[in-house]
C-alpha cells in the first residue's frame, strides 16, 4: 500500500508544482538510487553527500541499513535531517537483512523510479553524473540498460579504471567479463522482466543480474564517468576469489536454463569474441586514456583541497566535463594539494579541478615563479605514472638513432624562440611585420619578449602583468607595463590605447574564465588588429608519449589545456575567427617531460633545472622528431592561433 501512495505522489507532484508555483513539468525520468549499508560508519557520510549534492530534479534516494551497530544509523539520520543539500533522503529502512542483495531488493521494492540503480557505501557519484544519465534515458526511450566506465579513488588520488569495451553482451559475460557495478543503470521494466535481483547470492549478485538482463536487452556503453569506486583496506583478493566462484556458479545456472542451440551458439562465439577484444585493445587504443597505475600503489600522501565536491565545467559553455583523465599534485614546485584533470570531450579541453581562488593562485605565483627551485626533488617512495610509455615502437627506435649532430643546428640548447615563432605566424596571417605595430604582451612576466621586440623590430611594445615583482623588473628595463590581470585589461589600460597585435603568450591556460578574458581583450584591438595566443597543445604527440608526466599539465597553475578544436570553439564563443594555426615544440620542455616521466608524479621538476647530458641528448632527439614530423601534423607541444574580427573561417 505504501508503494502505491508513493507512485501516486510521484505522478501528482509535478502537476501540483506547475499549478501552485509555475514550475515546468520535468521531462527527465525519475531515478531511484538505493544505498545498502551495514556498519559503514567510516565511509557512509561521503557516499551520502555524493548523492545529496547531485543536481537532478527527479531523484528518489532510498537508504537501507542492515541494523548497523557502529553509529552508521546515527550518521544517516543526521543527513536525513539536513536541508542544505540539493537532495533529500526519500526513505530509510533500518532492519536486519540476509546480506547486501537482500537489502538492495528491499530498496527496489519501495522504489517508484523509472530508472533503477544502487550505490554501495564504498562508492561515490561523480559530480553531475546523475543528470547525464537521466538526460540519456530521456533522449533514448527504447534503451533499457546503460553502463559506464568508472573512477578509482585511492587515498585522495583518482584514476580512470580500465576500459570497458563497447556493446558488452551475453557472450562477453559468459567469457568472464565484469562490468563496473557502480556504472550500470537499467529501467524498472527490464528489471521486472528478468525477475529482479537474487537475494541468495552474497557477492556476485550484480554479475548474475547483468547476465540475465543481457539475454533480453541490449547494453549500451555511455561515454564519461558518473561514479567512483573507492579502494580501502577492507577489500582483499580472498573476497575477489569468492566473487569469481559465485560468477562461475551463476554462469553454470544460466547456461543450464538455456536451449541447446543457444549454448552451442555462445560456445562458438566465445573464442572469437576474446580474439576481437584483444585486437581492439591492441590496434585501437583510447585517446587521452591514462588508466589506474596499479604498479605504483599506494600513492604518496596528498592534501585534498576544498571545492572537490563541485562540478568541473567546460570553459566554453559551462556544461559539466564528461570524464576524468588523472589526478596530479604540483609537480613544478612541490605543493602537495591534489588536482583532478577532467576532459570536456565535446570541445577538446582539459580542465583542472577544483577551482582555485584568484588571490590564492596569485600568492602561489609570487611564492614560486620568481624563485623556482634549481634542484630536482626526488619522490619519497612510490611515484604514480613513473615511466609511463605510450610510444609506438617506431617512435622509440627514432629516439635512439645517432642524430645528436643535428643539435648543432641550434645556436643554443634552450633558445627562446617566441619572437621567431611570432614572426612566422603573423606573416602566415598576412600581418605586415615591417610596420611599426603597436604590440601588447599580456602576461609579459620579466619582459624577455619585450626586450627582444625593442631590439629586433620597429614595433611599439607594451606589457600587462599581474605579478607585482615582475612588473617592477620590467619597468626597471624602461618598458611601459600595466599591473593587473588580462580579464581586467579594459579597466586598467587607458581607453585611448589600441593595439595592432594583442599577444597572450603561454597565458590563456592560466585564466579561470578564458571566454571573458578574450572578450575583454578583443575591445583593445585596433581596426584590422589580431589577437595571437600560444598555449600548450592538448593534441601534442608528447602527451601520448608521457601521459600524466607531460610537463605542460602544470597544475594548479594551468587551468585549461586546449586542443585545436578547443581553441576554435573558444574563438567562436567570443566572436573571433581563426586565420592561422601552427604548432611548435621546444627541447627544454621535452627534457622536463623526460625527467618527470623517469621519476613519476611524486617528484618535482621545476623550469629552472639544469639537466644532465643523457637527458639533453634524448630531449634534442625528441625535438628533432617533432620538427620533422609532429609539428607539421599539428601535434607539436605548443599551439599558436591568430584570431581576427570579421575574418573568414
């Protein structure tokens, strides 16, 4: 009777809201989330918060406590009474049960949702994950089961779990494939059609349910991460062995109930499927995928900063980022706060999360940038992603070729090529560099580029820099420099000042709101003027080589890393059109990546290190490969883009 009342309430609620408050009727499906828990006081608060922070209008949250004796129920009741979250606990059951799946079945018996899901007290939702699931099912009314990859949480670090293949079906499951339970959602109608979850199974009830669902319905893999699997000391290999025994029993029961024709068909497909999955992993690696580094566990201790419960959002349109790439501390200067790098897959932009207050970031710049460490800081113990290697065989061979004499083409080991690169891209954009252009360098730092412009060009050069120590240095050289951030340039720079070239050299990646910054800088352009940006390239081939140890990730200072498509999307958002794009690479940054890769993310490699000779040789070879091949393909380490008002795409 109580379930009938809840169903009636669910039906009437949106109409009452519409009648009394003018709220629109939601087209999103109601999702019921069930959390079973028994003596989970250590983790239950984080799990509850991850659900209650979800911004989803049609959530029903049922918590089933199995009669805990460690204070778990007290914690649940505290959260049940709170009103400061987006969501509320809809229903609480607390009574002894016959195990986790008995508790889950009880929860689903009270559910009124169209979509069903359970989240154990060991796991967490990723921020914004539930809305993406609801939107998917709303847009795909015939889809019955959707599954996702997930994130692994270890002592504050987050890693993408191993890849899930596309279109998992009965053959994959009979072959022993395991879906990530915390990433699977299904419709109530599908659940009821297969008889629901089995209460007699203790550990592998999820696998048994997937197997029975797979025989009736197609499974769809959705992109992105919606949940997080938490690793803690209570998990063990013994538990996994018991899980696999129950899996085999479930498979045996399933096959025994099938027809002879079905059995023969499955047995014939299993070896072919195993081969096809192996070849797919070998020849179709996932781009920007850096899976859990199981060989370097547990990771070093880190500090979890405030704000991690928020949603990482695209700098282009503000929508949630879809998936986690990896986590990283400050590998340049040694601060131990952890940062999470997410990917906006729609636009091709990597996002550093959580956000950081501008005054705190300014303080870090003042503390570290003016006096960076000149010695390596070696890792203390285990170091994540140490010796990550995504190179193809032929790339590794090229890095060992005796091409060191080609380094003589460079006048110095670490030339500052900014002025040369700037000339190239401006000429390619048909800007007459022989004229006395008015040039503004935003983020000019110590004025190195301004010095070169004064020495080598007829241009009038000006600077804008937020670091007050750097401003004093540049002004002492005789340059006109305004003190402040690029987003405030219009207020800082006198209104009568306009520029033929506004340059953001390695600085757009540092700002929290690049759309706002470019809109403001656009107002400083003289008629026919251009805005030029250089920034680390998310399409860089060296990301494939070095993964999370690529030097340009540089969290927390780099807030966004843009691909070519990301920069195009950014330009469209601010009403500018690209007229030229080109990529470059630099020996020194390759050297930084090489050393960081050798040592892992537990080490600190600043931009003021003098590297040893073997590293220099390898870096020079890497730069030679980039100049010969990858720069020409748009896969160099840095990307330049020239933008103009009213230009044709």
